[in-house]
C-alpha cells in the first residue's frame, strides 16, 4: 500500500504505530508537511472546510 502519515497525524493517530502494524504491506511512504494550529483547531476542530488559500485561518 501507499502510506501517507500526514493524514494520521492530523486525525490524532500515531503514524509510527500504524507502520509497525502494517509492516510489509507498505510499499511506499509519501511525505509532506502538516502542522496543527492549536489555537484554531481547539475551537473549530480538525475537519476544516475553509479554502486552501486561507491557510492562515485553517486548523
């Protein structure tokens, strides 16, 4: 499988634990940046529907 740890990270999962569980099923790991804006996601949650261009206002 292709594994994208950024999704687990922003959903509160543990990418390292997931990789250990998936083991040899992982074929490729996709890496990209993700950052949680604590002051914003504490109020609005993590599923943010604002346009991508408004990155300063997104969780």
